[in-house]
């Protein structure tokens, strides 16, 4: 091929352009056969508990139920707020506790029933005995029965064998005998010839070692001071 002819063919080739457009879609192929089943997968891990849900709305109020039968009456509970008239034992208990606290401060304490006899085993005159017990906010001892009378003699020492008791000789008239509160005596244990009316108005009453009561004109003598509460 001559060079001139080759050059002409090359120029013609350069001027020709090719444009490619998509062709029309082809026909749909036939459905393929079903594939082979795959192998079973490994089980997954169990999930943790979920977050609690929000509280639900309150339900509607139910109907009023049937009234029950009356209950058995309960026992009264005594407190400081309880009215004294409905619970009188409160004040009584407080009083007894205060008395017990007072009783432990003495050298001699004897309980007879609901009464306590107390003493520091000191001796003095009748007026001193009344004054001492009054300062303690209690009373001079006065036995109300045989048991209390015998209990008082237990304070006696080896030498001194007498104690003052709360008999008001100045207010005594005949057989009408009274205590220091001017209340009639409900128990007495006078010795023979007692009370001695010749000295009754000016004397004082003491309890001797054998539990006998006697009036003495010597109100200033030293006898045991015993109080009661």
C-alpha cells in the first residue's frame, strides 16, 4: 500500500464517530430451580430483662362494702393523757412509785400490806418525831392492825425499846381516841391501865417492845422516830 493511500484511509477513520445506545431489554428468562436449603444457624444469646414499663393508671374506686358486726369492747389503756376519772389507777400508781423511791433512802424499811414503815433509826422527842415525818411529806407511824403493830417493834435496838406513834392525846376525850389528823382510832393496843387519864391530855403515846401502847408524860424523852407511807 502506498503511503498516500494509507494516509487517506487514516483521515477517513478519524472523522468517523461511534455512538453507543442501550439496546432494548431482552426477553425474561425462565424461572430457575429452587436452591438447596442452607444449614441451621447457631442459636443467639438470650437477651437481658427489659426496662420496667411505666405505672398504669389508678383504677376506679370500688363500691362501699357492707358494715361489719360490732367488735368486743376493748380494755381501757391508762396513759398520762387519760382523764383521771376514767382511769384512776394512773394517779395511784404514780403516787406509789414516788413513795417507793422515797422509801429506799431510809435505813429501816418494812412493808405490811400496802403500807411502808421507814426509819433512819434516829431517836428524838415526840415533837421532833412529828416534825421529822412532816418534813419528809409523810406521817408519823400509826399501826392499824396487829401485823403492823408487830412490824414497828423490829426497829428497836438492844437498849432502846420504845417508838413514838401518832396518837393525839390532847384531843382525846374519854374513850374517843384520835390520831394526829383528829381521826378516830380504828385499832388500839393499850396496856393495862392505859391510856392513863391522869396524864392523857399532857402526855404522848409510845409503842413498847412487847407491842403495848402506853402514855408517858415525858414527851421530851428519846424514842425511835418511825414514819409511814
